[in-house]
């Protein structure tokens, strides 16, 4: 989809885990516009890896 109201980005982080970020907008955005917003909001990508309950790692 070239334009849309929902955009998603998946990135691999420390420990081999994946983070999915979703962007929902009130107006349709191009991929380029969504990429610029994701670039300004990298908060999730800098968190340390979490270990799910019941697992050790």
C-alpha cells in the first residue's frame, strides 16, 4: 500500500527479539511520511530485551 492510515515497522533488537511499532493516523500518509515519523519516535527500539515469564535467559 503506497498510502494508508495504518503503517507498521518490525525491527530486531537485542537478544534476537523483534519489536513491532504501529502508526495510526487520522489522514493517509505515504510510506516516506510514515518513515519520518518512525525515525522521530525510536523509543521502543532502545529498550533492553525482556525475558518472558517462566523463562531464563
